[in-house]
C-alpha cells in the first residue's frame, strides 16, 4: 500500500493525480481505466477540498492498493472533516434537460457508474471513501 497525506486544498489536486497515475502506470493500467480513475479522483478529492473543512483547513490522506490476484486497484480517501456520505444522495435524473435537473450530484453519479465499487463509512471521526476498479 502507498499513501499520501496533504492539505485538503484544490491546488493539491495535481499532486494527488500524479501520485495515483504513477501507481497506475507502474501497473501498465489501460488508459481508459486510468482516465476513469482520474475523473473519480478529481471529483472526490475536489469535494473534500470544497466541503470537508468549511471553517478551517484540514488534511486528506489518499491510499493506493493493488490486488494482483483480482487485478483490482483500491483507492481510499480519508478526511476528518464534516461527516458526509455522498452515496446517500439520490442519483440525478439524467433523462431531464440541464435546465430541468437539480444542480449537483452528477459527479458522484459518474464515479458510481465508472468504478466497480464505491464504499463509504464514517469511523473514529473520519470520512473513509474507497473506490475500486479492475484494471486487468
């Protein structure tokens, strides 16, 4: 397992993406899967940066793990900000036009559709969100 902890700030998103991409490239991850993972990380880390610490600064930890037997990447994002389970939000009605649709929710919807698994738990004062994607 590899791990990166840094300030939960939007300007750190390129470092998070580079950290993930370095691990994926070492595994010869297919480009389509890497792009889907990058979009998911952009959405999830961005949400932490925007919403986890509304009145102060805080850190986020990104953990990367790979199961060679199942060829599955697991990426876990951990923060100690405001408890929030993004999986509890109803999926947007994508049959409606942009004008008719409520704002928000499309990013996490895309994450749920492109990852094989998305799990959330709040434990010991931490939001823990794990995504998994089979890459081989």
